[in-house]
C-alpha cells in the first residue's frame, strides 16, 4: 500500500503558519497611543575635531585625516620591500614643505618629512604592488594605495 504525502505536508504547512502567527502582527492593546519613531540624529559635519594630531604616519594610517599646526613636522614612514616597494610620496595642496627626514631608509621604503608652513590642506599619496613580482613566476597586477589628508592650521 502506498502512503500519501499530502497529509504530512499539509500538517507541516499548518504548523509553520501557526508558528509564524500568519504574518506576525501584534495584537492591539487598546491604549490608543502610538509611539513616536526615533528621531534621526544629524550627521556630524567634517570639522577640525574630526582629525587627529600625529607626528608619524605609517601604512596603517591610510584614508585618515590628521591635524598639524604651523611650525610642526609630520614624518611619513612606509615600510616596503625590494619586491614590493613604495612609490615616492606625492603631495597635492598647500601648507606643507618637504624637509629632511633624517632617517636612513632601506630599499622599498618611502620616508619623507614635511614641515607645516602655512594654513591649508594637503593630500599625500603613494602606492606599491599588491603582490611581489619575480621573473618567471605568476604574479598579480594589483596595487595597494596609501592616502592621507593633512590639515594645517596656524
């Protein structure tokens, strides 16, 4: 004798509907009051307080915004390797002047120092290969980018 699967299937479907409450609506308590929806807090604007004062910037500081006052110096120390070297740091903007970093660097590293000379905003960028390249080996063509913004104030 063949068993019918209609009966058990119908029982499972009925149980599932009963457990979900047929849409999950809450019962009315009759209080007549409606809770106000939570108000949206305004998005904070980027202000001077959004940046951090830091004297030395590294690869882990990428995409950060940092504050500097005129007369102070910021150092860039990007540790690379001979197979994954950092490109020289480029600057766009005004407020910083390149100065001697005073640090001996190894091949593949990028080391720079900048003195804050006037109020302004400067974007510093560099990049390096994501994967090491070696002759006759498979390698990727990805690039690791590094970028920070320095806000100089008087």
